[in-house]
């Protein structure tokens, strides 16, 4: 209703302005622009170009710094993804800066002039060859680098790096994680096996399942060791999204999907990242102001925010989608092994 009111108001204002312009005789009957009008439009185009360039440069270097991800990725593979992104954006920006300049500059330079004729020349094979081959070579390089980067993420069969195998199980509206035990092999699972404490549907008749370890609320991974994730969904399409590792893969009901990465920074190291420090300070400033309002109302203040890696769902999977978060702790391998050893196996939990 509010939107309809604004539409009606805008329409009424526009109609009023148009009628005033007509009454004052500011409209032209012949619709032929004069030399003065062409000059005005030319200079306006030049001014628009300057305005857009200032705006673009400002947002490139200053806009959104406190809401974007840190420039340093939390995984080794993420560094290549960032490189690919920066190369792509760099090329786009260079081409955009040049083409936008040419569009606005030539619009200004060749603004309407009754004493000047437009020049015409036939097609140029050299130009055709240039603007066909150049994008082909550049895009081929990006695609090859992209495929190589994708192969790193999808390299889930190479065991030379002694990877850790973890299953992430999505369901409305929660994540669960399951570690392969000492045999480093995940047992089979099926939604039909869900019963009691076996909330991930693990097939306990599979010998590889006996030493599997399941956890809720948070899972740990070691720095510097490849982690291969097996992804499943219990109900609808979910998407395992770990933004600081530049990792995402859909969880599809009835099938398994895979991805992997190597953590490069522990949680404590990432907390010291300048981008994270600035972002946390900004969040806590907002929370402090909100806490004053809450205290004034007799309510408890908000606790200060502290950075943690998170597993999120990047598919709108239902009303509780926002709640699908799971804390990720990246630590040294010795601390990880100690934490994992303190957990009961699935066989011990079910017996």
C-alpha cells in the first residue's frame, strides 16, 4: 500500500511539472536541437563521466571495506580463487575504464553540429582480427587458470597429502559433521537409517562406520592439512558455504557431493588480520550503541562480537534458513588431534 502511494505521488508530481513546462512555452514544436543545446548536452555528458569515475574510484578503494571478506583467504586454494577473481575484475575494470571514457569523450567531442558531416569508412579486417583474437586469448587464459583452480578444489581422490575426511550433513535447519575415524574412511549412510541418536543415518553394519565420530554445533580442522568434505542433505537442497575459505558446494538429497581445501590460517591468526580487526571493531561499535538502548529499557546488553569461521547454508531452504550456522575452529594439528581424541566414536554413542 505504501509503495502504491509513492507511485501515485511520483506520477502526480511528474504530470504537474510537465504541465508547467508546457505553459511556460519551454517545449519545442520542431524538436530540432540548437547548437547551444548540443553544447550543453555535450558538457553534461563530460560532467557525468567525471562524476562516475570519481564514484567508481572511491568505491574501489574505500567503499564497503568493513562489510566485505578479508583480502587474505583462509585456505591455500582460496588464494588461487582470489587471484582468479582479481585478474578477472582487473581486466573488466581496465576495459570498462577505457570504453566508458571513449563513449563519453566522443559523445562530447562529436556533439551535434550542423556544419559537420559524419565520416564513413568500410570495415577493417585488421580491426576485426584484433577485437576477435584479443578476447579469445585473454578468456582462454582465464578459463585454463579457472579449470586448474577448480581441479584443486575437486581433487578428492589424491591421498598423497594424507587428507582428513569429514562429512557435512545438512537438514532443516541444522548442520552436523562426521569424521572418518582411525581408518580415515567414512562409513556408508542413508536417510532410512536415521533413528534415535543416529541422526545422520549412518549404516552401522558397515565396518568403516564403527570408528566414525559425529559432532554438533562446531567442528575442528587442522591448519596445513588437506580436508576433503563429503556433503549430503536430508531433506531439501542446501549449500555448504564457508566464505573465508572461498569454498561452496551444494548438498543434494539422495546423492553425495565433494570438495576440499587446505586451511592456511588458524582461527587465532585470522582474528589478528587487519581487515578482521577493523570489521570486528565496527560491529562492536554498533553493538555498544544498541546495548545502551537495551540497558535504558532494563534489558541485558549485547555481548561483544568475536570472529569465528562459519559454515553457512547458501540456499534459501525454508523459514529457518538463517539459523543454519556451524562454527569452524582451525587450529594446529596437535590441538586438533587432542580435540578429536576426546570425542566418542559413533559405536560408543549408540551402545
